[in-house]
C-alpha cells in the first residue's frame, strides 16, 4: 500500500515539476552539448533531455515519499511501543 501511494504521489509531483526542471536546466544542457557535440546532435540532445526530465523527477520524488512514509511508520511504531 505504501508503494502504490508513493507512486501516485510521485506521478503528481513529476507532472508539476518536470516542466520547470526542464526550463531551468535545458540552457545548460544545450550549452554543454554545443561545446562537445556536432550542431546536428544538439537538437536531439535537447529533446532527449526534455523527455528524461520526467523520469528523473518521478523516481526522485518516489524515493523521497517512500523514505518519508518509512520514517513516519517507524516513528509511530516507536511512539506506540
């Protein structure tokens, strides 16, 4: 039950935060790609980065929610013992 709640909450968080993450980090990714790769690949790298922002936010949020729920469960178990 904890994993399902964490996944649902992480999906909602990633829908809200993946666009701002892409907006703030894509100029740096493009700048690095322009210095390192051919100009033809820079557009492809920008598109791939935009797609990768969602899973990055999803799994980070899921891990954070699971850690918070686990800590809260341990705290409640400790309080009731």
